[in-house]
């Protein structure tokens, strides 16, 4: 049986259960949490994370793919702590988000791939916690030259290790097309790639063009927000793709991104109920109401994430 690396160690793919495709346990823009730790209330931050994850677990969420990278303040020891306390499997990521550090602008692409491979095969920082996925990101304006180097490094790390790639992309500009093109140029096995934030598009033709290339789509960012499709519109797009025969390439998530509590300020107020349960309590019942069956929902929430993470049918 193929296993998946979690922050608590390897887990058999069959044990992952109901899995959210694109989440965060804790983010820190500019890595402020690590650079300026005295600004934050860590007891409250930890309590919030455990409360939300425990609530998610009680609501049927077994696992989450946490796509926090170093430039998003990734903290794998914090993740390990709250995973153990809540019972939710957390899959940590190597890679780089939108704010590409200058070292990646200058470093040889293969050397950057070596960094990702080390975090997959040896461990992250000075821990034995291994990454189970590679995260890359391209936003409005498309793939910049420095970001292209990160995509190519991720592709090479994927080819060397078999670890899957999950992306952040700007759907309104169809940036996923360029991501898919670059991965193909690098010879990446396309069934090891998921294009993220595809729920931000209602253009079924665009989404289907990427599916035809062989990738998965992460239909995340539920429930939506100002300037983005509502959860109902996201559901209609998912249903349209299912009707076209793509259920075995779709997975769902929220991109929930809690931040640390700032001392003496209101800071981050955790969702009540936790946003990690929006799919379970609102969107999935909504899909059932418009004719999506239980087997199809099970495929998207259990089978597809397992196949993506393990590379096994």
C-alpha cells in the first residue's frame, strides 16, 4: 500500500479518508511570526488552531493538504503539535509561494530542485518531518521569470521523487495554461500535478482544456467572496465538469488561511463554525440538491486526493 508523508509520519493512502485539497493551518505574511515572535499571542494562536481542527475532525474531515511554504510562514513543528492534538492528518508542503525569494532568482534551477528534494526525502528545517507535496504559485500578471524558475525546479523535484505538485493560480487571467505548458516542457508526469484555485473560474471550457492535458483540478476557495464566484456558482461549475466526465480529476477545498493572534489587538478571529466545514455543511449538501450523487462526492473528497498524493489508482 502506498503511503503519504504527514507531519506525524507516513500514513497509508487508504487511511487519509475525507481530505480537503487546499488549506492552511497557519500563515504569516512576510514570515512575521518567525521574525517578530514577540508580537503574537502564541497560546491563543495554538488554541484557535486546535479548536478549528478538532471541530473539523468532529465534522468528518480526516486530512488536509496544507500548502503553506516558507514565504507563507510555514511552521511544521506547530503543524505537528496541532495535528497530534486534533487528530487531523496534515500533509506539509515544500516549494515557494508568490513572493519568490531573491535566492531563487539567482540559484541554479537544479540547485533549487535539490532543496525541494531534501525536504521531501530528508526533512524540513532540522526536523524529520517530510513534505508530501510541492507548492508553486503564480498570480495576476502571469508567470514571471523568477517564478518560472521555481516552477521548473518543482517539476524536476517531482520527476526525481514522484511527489505531486499543487499550484496557486490566478484563474481570471487563465494563468493555469502557462503552468501546464511549463510542466509539459519539463517532462513532468501530468498526473502528478493539480492546478489550484480553479473554483475561481466558471469557464468550463478553460477548465476542461487543462483537464485534457492530464492534470487534476483543485476546486477550492469555497465559499467564495466579493469579486469571486459564490459557492452556488462553484457548485454549478463542478457539476458541469462532472457531467462532462471529469469527476475522477476533481478535488475540493477552502483555502482557509488563519493567521496568528496579535498581542493587544483583535487579530485573527477564528471562523465559527470553522470554515473547514463549509463544504461538509453547506456546499456538499448543495451539490446533492442539484443532482450530484454520493459516489461522485466520495470520489472527489476521498479517492481523488488519495490518488493525487500517492500516485496510485
